């Protein structure tokens, strides 16, 4: 057993020498896998308290734990809680794009490590990724939200149901659309798999995605989950847009 452990240690050191771990954002050599270089780490804007109790929008000053922002008070979103690890910015965007489009599935573990602090730990909570249409999965090779949900499941011990939600039709790219147009584009695009209601059975759901922009996709998924009997729906993402020009 000691000899086997020593052999594994030698193999790891040899691999690190040949293929040293690199910053997931800029590619600089770093001390260990999933670690950021100092510059990229300092560029990340980590999110937390004080914030809107519903959507996680940062507040400049602290207040009541259940205080909500003006937008949530005026037009409550269909989910119960949203939290993101970081604010959407240059570094956060670069990492998300590597996971989505550069064939870097290992980045999902990097994101999950920083998202896990916001993961609700309620009894029976179920991790559910935002689904991709089957044609997009075929082109990309994987659903990035499902990879993140799997990594979160390993780190928290929470169950994950990776195909509970289905995207019934391909939706157009939402970039450049206003808030209303985004909501219309995803309306009716999601449903539970056949027999999926039994998997919910009144359980709290943690809806997992990489980036939260206007809330159109998360909102559409949350409505489906709640209609099917979810006790509550919390949204957990890697990054969220904090300042937006969306209407």
C-alpha cells in the first residue's frame, strides 16, 4: 500500500512536470489544479452578503436578511432564491466560454469549487441542471450545466438528476435581446421527462447553470419545476450579470 501511494505520488509529480497546472482563465502556470493566478483571482468580484434575499443582487450596505431589491419587490421572479459565485466580468466570462465552447469540461470542477459555498444544504435537495437542446449537446459534446451539477453533487453529497428537465425545442441565441424578448424566446421550451414528477415529490430543487443574465431561462425552468410539485427552486450559477441594460 505504501509502495502504491509512493508510485502514485511520483506519477503525479511527473505529470505536473510535463503538463503543469495552469490558471483556468489566462493559462499561466499555477501551483495546483483549479487554482487561479494572482492577477485573475484579484479580478474576480466575489458575491455574497449583503444582497437581495431573492435574486442575490449586491447591496451597498447591509440590512435585514430578508430584504429584497426593488425589481424583485415590483416583479417577483418565479424562483425563491438566486446566488452566484462571482459577478459577470472579463475573467468570469473567459472561464465560462472555455467550458462552453473550447472543449474544456474540467473547468466545471473549477467553477463548482467556488459555487459550493452558496449551495443550499436542505434535506432532500435535488441538483437539476438547466438543459440544452439535443442538437446543441450533439455539437458541443456535453451540457456544461450538467457537468457543474455533477461536480457540485460530488462536493456536497446532494443528489443530482441530470435529465429531469428537457428542452423541447431549440431556442434562438438570447444575446442582444431585451428582457421581454428573452422571456418570449424560451416560453414553453422546457418540460419534465416522462415520469419526472415522482422524482420531485415535494423536494427543494437547486437549478444549476453557468451564467445568469436576465433570468428568462431560469424563470422558465423554475415555473416548470414548481408546477410539477417542487417545494422550492433555488438558482445557483457561476456568474451573474450585476449591471445590465436589458429592459
